[in-house]
C-alpha cells in the first residue's frame, strides 16, 4: 500500500543572518535541491510526499498532518537540542518517524556527551578536554600538543579552519576564545590524530549494516598527516575526493566497520547514520563522531558507499524509509521488495 510520507527539514535559505553570526551559521541546513531529490526518490518508491518543512511548520500543522510516517532530516536552528525538537514533538503526538529519536540526536549533536558514551562502551575516541570562558588552560591540558579545537555542538565542519590545529598555548587560547565567543559554547579540545581519514555509513536497526568504508582524500592526498577537513574545504568540493571502497587492508576495513556499528549501537541510532574516523600512523582507529542526520544529497559521501554496493540513490532512500516503516510495524511487501533489500 502506498503511504503518505511527511518530510521535515530545515532549508539554508530560511536562516536569517544576524550581526555577529559566523559565516558558516547555516552550513548544516539543507538545499531545496536535496529536498527535491529525497521527495522524488520516495515518490519513485510508490508513495506520496507531503512537505512539512521546519519545526514551526510542524507545530502549525501538528493536529492535521495526515501522514502515515514522517521522514525527518530537520537540523533545527538553536541550541544543542535543536535536532531533537522535531522528533520529540512527533513522539509526543505518537506520529511515527524515520530516523533517530530525540535522545540519540541530542547525545550525538553534543560531541562531548557522545564521546562519554563511546568511552563507556570501550570505543576508541581521541582524548579530550573542554574549555569554557575563563578556564585555566594549563590546568586542563593533560594531553600536550598538537591539539584540535572544535565547537562542542556543531556539525558540517563549522568553526574549523586551518588555525584549529594548535601547537602551543597562545594558539589554543585564541581558538578556544573564538569558539566560546562566536559559537557561544564550550570548546572541545582533542588530541590531534595525525594520519588518514575515513567515514562509514550504517543502516538498519536490529542488525545494523556497515556500508563499504569511504576514505577521504584532501588536495590529492590520502595520507593526510596534519591536514584535516575545514569549513573552507567544504565550500571547495574539488579539493576533497571520496574513495569507496577504500583501498586499505581487509583487517582495517573490518575494524572500521565493526567500530561504526558499535558506535551506532552505543548512542542508539535508528535507521541510518554515518561514523567519522581518523586512523593514526600506527593504524589505530579513533571515532571522531557519529552523525545520525548525515546529509542525504545525491552528491554527499553517504551515497558513495551506496554506489559501491550497486544501489541507486532512489533505492537507498526507500530502504531507509523501509527501516523506519518496519520499526513502526507499518511495512508492506511492496516496500520490502525494493532492490536494496537483497543487499542488506
Ligand atoms: N581529533 C582529531 N584529529 C585530527 N583531525 C580531526 C580531529 N577531530 C576532527 N578532525 C578533523 O576535523 C573534521 C571535522 O571534525 P568532526 O567530524 O569532529 O566535526 P563535524 O563538523 O561535526 O563534522 P562533519 O563535517 O562530518 O559534520 C574531521 O573530518 C577531521 O578532518
Ligand atoms: Mg564529521
């Protein structure tokens, strides 16, 4: 039976820049093109799509939504619970939705809370400390240098520039101040992992499935060493390439996939997610973070892995939808028969 699928999302163009906003303030939000791609993929699966939009639109329509399930990719605008707002409202109204719940989205958007889960579950993640305004850096830094300074609860490489890797106290102070003042949050300071970078997509629920490992190549280099992904690199897609499947020993690939599934389970993701890694020069992997709302644009890294499995964009979107439908007991044979079901 075709279903009516609501779509919740935040558009880049809905962000009204205020004086003092960092230039990357709307970086996590989606483009109309991405929403069009998701909607047409869902329609290809035989369903009808109802575009709801952001949390305010959802609130206005909440008592007459008229959908069977909501496919949620809304990033939200404010605070560390911003990604949790749409799922929590849907949960409150007992409206089924695709994707992780408010708790998983909150835990993972705040990278420090996410890391605490990883540490409790024995999943390797870089050592860290947090810097808030007025903190004494020398008392906090038991790691040494080099370090990387990031915002505690932002994504899409927001707040990351080439200055984010710091090698001394003046550099650390400057970057921590920038995060504290411009992004109005604690600075997450991690040991800098010199080496290579990978990302692994995970889909499913009872038996989460890790997709083929994607390696990140920056400015033609696979061995990144001291290089890393910054916001300005994100704006110049030509500088970054994705290799999938990554040309790495099977042992490392299996280790990364295993850790990706463990991280997904650790924070209790649902339906889909993506785990980012650095691997040091000795071959030790470290989970940097998990994204339960990875970008679902056709060009994004999540679909590189799908392509390597021979799965089309349309089939992958419908498989994610199907995981949500199954979880809520709403699945039917027509959906189950989509091609990707043979693979995962
Ligand atoms: N501890 C680290 N050591 C080395 N490089 C790091 C470290 N932490 C982050 N980076 C670099 O910074 C990039 C962004 O970091 P991270 O994945 O933690 O944040 P994000 O902004 O949420 O990411 P995304 O762009 O995937 O949303 C990483 O892809 C990596 O290149
Ligand atoms: Mg990341």
